[in-house]
């Protein structure tokens, strides 16, 4: 079943604040194998002009993907999440995510289209700190495989 095109432009309320911790940043940097000292050493981050350690660029995915659940779980949209695969991810930063940030995400459906029996959903997540300063915009592409694609073994 094709997703409803009228959902394009629909926005969802900001998430509750997520507090970014130094340990979460360190764990994430270790998990992706990035030894940049700005991710683990406050003095190294300060030497680069940051008030505290900063997060690797993809760290924010965990926050924005959680926020995108407002979209994927919207019963009116009718998305069958059991058929969803992650298609693409892009980030446009105003500044790095820093330890101590309290971040909220507001999600908006950018586009809904069908291609080769699949529904493709583009979601924009605007991330702001508690003062309202823009931190990053995340663009997430989700592909809901149609039953025809599954039968064809795709």
C-alpha cells in the first residue's frame, strides 16, 4: 500500500531533551574506532576551541533516529515498519555536538514517493540545544519494501 502523499510537510513536536554525556561520546568513538582525542580528552577539545569533548559526526544518528519513530509509528501514515530498511543518512552541522548539550529533535516528512514497488520516505530532523541554537540537520531516507520486492528476493 502506497504511503499518503499528503503527509509531505507534516511536522512532529520536539522530543524531550537528550543530555549528551562524555561517557556516551567516548563509548561511541570507541565503537566506531575513531581515536580522535577531541572525542575523549577535554583538554584536547579545549585546545581546538571547544568547551568540552565533542561527538563524532555520526553520533547524532542515535538521537535523530529515535525522534524519527514519531513518524514511523504514526498510525495515520500506515507505514509497515517490519518492511523498512535504512536507505541513506546525511548531516549538515552548524556546530559539533558537545558533552553537556541538551538536545531536542523536531522531525518533518520531506517527501513520500513510490519506486519499483517500494515506498521511500525522507525525514528531516532539526536538532537544537536547550537555548534554541541549531546544532545539526539530519536527513534520513527510509525504504519500505513492497511485498513484490520481497517475493522477488530483493
